[in-house]
């Protein structure tokens, strides 16, 4: 079999840019900077990171801060499993952006609900199935890790949640239904809104904000540098003729 070539995108691919636009509150400029940073990092240059690379990457964000001592391996494994929405044991670019979601240090209540919905909607098809809700709550520890759902039968906790949120009675929870229910029922919001690891997200936001300013300065400097002047074609021809005349005189 011949060698397969992988196209390297120096700018964020259209599908990544569109996914960021649909699923986050990040600016196009921030997404572009994050993509270039992602592609340059040796841990993610192949387009994804595994768990060990994720631990190294997350640790570098909080190194030297008060949060460094709070980082526990079990917490990082839980976060990794939450972000690994397709359950392939790797995190992709879109998974990281979904976690950052916004450059605001403190998200509004609505933003917290929208961001949480993205974590439950593991297939990214704008609805939450019972299986997705079950998997996410098990990752978060709200359902015992050793609990195995029987085929076609979900734990009572899942059935009760859907009885409160599935207003259309179609076996799925849309984003509108999720936002409406978690906003209306206070205890339901407290249960389902995912705010854990905010210290990690805040460190990421601060780091990215600084990186963006440096990236913009480099970009402006590069765009402001004048292009080297190209010699005029006629000047080149005259110079060539002059050289030929000198050679003729000297011969």
C-alpha cells in the first residue's frame, strides 16, 4: 500500500471553524490562534492528544500557580473522559474548545447551561439521548461506575430526569428543553450544570488571552513589514547590457 499523505492545515479547517462557531462563544480570531498553537505543540501536532499528553498539557497550564497542588490524577482522568465525547481515548481540537467555551472568566448562568448541554450531547447532534445522559452522569460520578444498564432499561434516575425534561415525549432532550428545564427547576440545574474544573478552565483562559495578544503583535508586525523591492525589468536589462560592454572592452 502506498504512503498516505495527511494534509496539514496552517489555518483552522472550515469544519473546525464552523464547529467552534456553532458550539462556543469564541471569536474567529481566537479559534485561528488556538489552531496554530494546537498544530505547533508536539503533543497535539497529529491532531489529537491521548491521556498522558493531556496530563502533561493540563499540568503545564497550572504549573507554578496555587492550583498546581489541587490537580489530582483521578480528577484529570474524569475530565479527560468527560471531554472524550466519541470515547476513542483521544481528545480532538473541538473537544478542547468545547471545554474553554468562552474567554470570560465567569460564565453567565445561561452560558453554563449551554456549555453543560454540549457535554451531555456527546454525538453533537443537538439532542441528548438516555444513553448519553447515563454515560455522562456515570463519568461525573453521579451514577456508580460499576452500574451496567440493561439493554432497553435505564436507571430510575435517568427515567426521572427525562420525565421532567422531555416535554415533547420523544425520548430525547433538545437544547431548548434542557435550557428550559434547568432554568426552571433550581435543583435540576444544580444537579446537571457542570461547573467542576473551573480552575483549570480559568487558567486556560488567562493563558490563551496572553497568547492571543502576543500572536496579534507578531501578526501585525509581519503584515507591517514592507516587501523587498523587486528590481525593475528595464533596469535589469540595462545592467546586463552594461556588464556585456565591460566584458567586451576588457577582452
